[in-house]
C-alpha cells in the first residue's frame, strides 16, 4: 500500500464519521417535542372504569359508560371518527380481523364481546358516529346462506358495537381512566381566518372484564385474532392480563397549519427512517473497511518507502 492509498483511506473515514454522528443524533435523539411528551399510554391494568361517565351514543341517546357493560368482555377503541390515518388504520385492522373471525364463527360483536369506540374530539357528534357505524357494518357484515341469517347477524353485532361522543370533560375522564394521554389544542390556520383543532394521539385498544375492570392492552394498530382471543378469554374470567410491550407505539402527529403543512406525520416513521439510514451507513463503512484490509493483505501490508 502506498502513501496515496493510506491518505485516501484516512480522508474517507474523516468524511464519513461526522455524517454517521449526525445521523445517530437524528435517529436516537433523546429529547422529545412538547407534543410527543403529551402523548402516551399508561397501562392501568386492574383499574375500574367509572360507570357514571356521560356520553351520547350513535343514535343520539344520552348514556353512561356503565350502560355499555352487558356481562361480556369489552374492547375500547379511543379514536376520532374523521381521522384518516392512525384511527382509520386501527379500525380497518379491527374490521379485517373480525371479518376473518366471522368465517370461523368466533369473535362476534354482541355475542362474544362488546366494542366501544369513543371519539376523543368533542366537536364530533352522534350524526357522524351514526354514519361511521354504517360504514363499518357495510364492510364487516358477511353474506351468509340467506338474507335472514345475514340480517340476524348484523342486528346482533350492531347491538354490541357502540360509538360514543361526548364533551371534553367526559372524554378526559374516560381517557384518564384507561391511561390514554393525547394532545388536543386550538391553533390558527395558515390565513389566521379560523381556528383549527389539532389532535395528536397514540393508538391502542383496551380490553375490559365484564365488570368494567381493565384486563389488557394492545399497543399500536395491530389487532391479531389469536392475541385478541387470548385477551378476551382472560377478561371473560374476570382476570387481569399482563402488561403489553410498548416498543411498537404508534402515534398520529397533525402538523400545525400555520407552518403550511396540513397533513399528518407519523413520528415513528421518521425515527425508523433515521435508524435504517444509520444502519445503511454503518454497513457501508464496514464493507469499505473489510475491502481495505483485504487489499492491504494482498499487497503485503505496510507502507512502501521505495
């Protein structure tokens, strides 16, 4: 190896290491924004949900949370009905899982469990909840052997699937009881002509015992048949499950319209992109290092002074 080769190698490392350092700072930053600090899930397993929290159901009727308990396990989904990203993905996964379960005649809403969706946006009303429920059941309802069987299935399932709306106090009371923290704030739009409400939130489902005690959580947007079956079996016995790993936390971040960006960013996607970039650079450096060592070995190693 001559002096020029050694010098080029040193220059390559001098150039790459600052880049690697900056990428590491981006991907593994320990600081959090005020928004992400206000989001999270505390798994309050064993805690009971207050039965007297007032809501309005999708039919416009005043109800209390305790009215949702009918002697079966309950699955809670904190969402907002107009969300097009994280909530929509979670609901879609629930529908797909239950549609598959229907073919095996398992996990039928109204028979095996009740499902309670509540909007975390106090501006949403019963009309929107009613429309959302219709969309859900238009996708979920199976085509059984005859129309009467299909109608019977839908009637039972709709009776066990509740979409609630409420004021901010009710929403905060239920969210606090299940350990669901999210950010809800008003900001001016880009032209400052009106107020826009931003909702930044994690995604999860919460399984309750028939008595309304928190049994288990699913973190993120996954809703897998076997896991849900197991969680419901535990809850049905009035038992408390284990806490769930939260490494797959998934959150919707709505950007401030005053910045000119008015769509949703999933912060974990950016972190994952940074991590993958770091790994790619690390592999690139390792390959270059190995090739350099191999070339050095074939050339006899050391510096030529002649």
